[in-house]
């Protein structure tokens, strides 16, 4: 999947790309010109697969501030991608009144339908993390005790029922059941609690190292 002013899908060898959405800048079917502002910044796919074996549930978050949607970053969701561009619905609601970029979206892998997902919002003085269990038809403010700093990345560890968020002031973790955030860091040394540096974290990934799940932050 690739995001420009539209969402595209193609083979891993770079062939056969086709658009899955309309032009998010204009709402039309024209190609991107390179001058768009409503560009796709976040993508997530999962849930039930279509007859071709592709994920049929997708989320796309935009930077915003373009002519079609002048109020800023929006979240678009399709629960039936195979139905075409008209299957995508603007599910932003009241989550982003200040119009900041939608920085990241992650589907909870423990929900096989793909309808449970989290999104993060950049900027200050806003709710930075939102959760949906119905593919964006409604959202739950999941920010709670997070610092008031831009949230840049989100990852869901379905095995441990934990959601991680990378912010401008480090990494935080919470149970997926309710938003109780704690700062993430390495094992304590010298009797002091250890934390990651107080720096901007822009990406999170979980990987398996010899049977041990490890979190990587950049």
C-alpha cells in the first residue's frame, strides 16, 4: 500500500498499482499533481479478506489543510475496499477539531474484523490518541494521562493487549482495555527507573528475536 493524494495498492515488485480511493484533495478521479496538501500520512489494513485475498478493511489518515477539506487532517475508513472508491467514508467526526495531521493508525490484531483501531494526532492542546471498535463510526478518547505533546506513532501488541504510542517526549504504553499510560524504558539500573531519552519518537515496530517480542523505537 502506498499513500499519495490517494491510496494505491500494488505488487511488492512495484508492478500493477491501482488506486483504491478518489483524489483526497479534490474528491475527483484525477491523478495527483504533486502540489496537493491533503496527502495520506497514515495507513492501516486488516480484517476480513476479500475474494482475491486482500485486506478488505482499511484506514487512511491525511495531513489536511487542502481545498477540499480546509479544516485539517481527516480519517477515511473503508470496511469493503473491494467495492471501490465510494466505499471510503470520512470518519473523522469530532476527533480533530484543531485540524492537526493524523500521524498514525494501527489496527488491533486481536480483532479479526479489523474494526478495532487506534489513531494518533499531532499538535498541542488536543486529545492525542483515539480508539474505535466500530471502524470509525464512533471514537473513544484514549489520551487520558498522556503528556500534551504531539503523538507520532502507534502500535498495538494484540498478544499482550498493549498499545504503544511514540510522542515528542518518548514512548508510552497502556492496556487496550482502558487508557492508563506509563512511560516505557529499559530495565532499571543503579536503583533508578530507566527511560528512553526525552526525544521525539517517529516510528514503532514489534519484532520477534529468538522467541522474545521486542519493541523497536526510532
